[in-house]
C-alpha cells in the first residue's frame, strides 16, 4: 500500500528537465498533493484528506482522487473511498 502511494508521489512530483515552469495554481496544488501524501504516510488520514481536498479544489486531477480514496479507506469511510475510486477510474487512467 505504501509502495502504491509512493509511486503516485514519484509519478506526480517528478518532472522532466525540459518542463516549463508550472502556473502558480498548479504549484499550489502540487504542494497540497505532497503534503497530503506525507500526512498519509504518517497515518494522519483526516489531515491528509484535508490537504488533498484543498489541492483538488485548486487544480482537479486524477491523482488527487486516487489518494483521497486511499485516505478515506484507511479512515474507515468505505463508501466515500469507493466514490473517489470510481471517480478516479472514470478519468481513464
């Protein structure tokens, strides 16, 4: 499970050397994603969910949906987790 979240973090935090500077909103969303994943790793799921929701509000992206599903599942909110997983799958990852 941690490997999966670490993979999401690696995938979305790494950028090619030729990448242009991200717009301010994308940078803010990325910071929230990183913060959310760090909190998830620390098993601070309610705080992770809050950070991930903040990032999703700034710049919606599939990676937030998957991470939210994971955090909700670990919080025992299984119905909410399924909603996030289904929304993630609907993006056609």
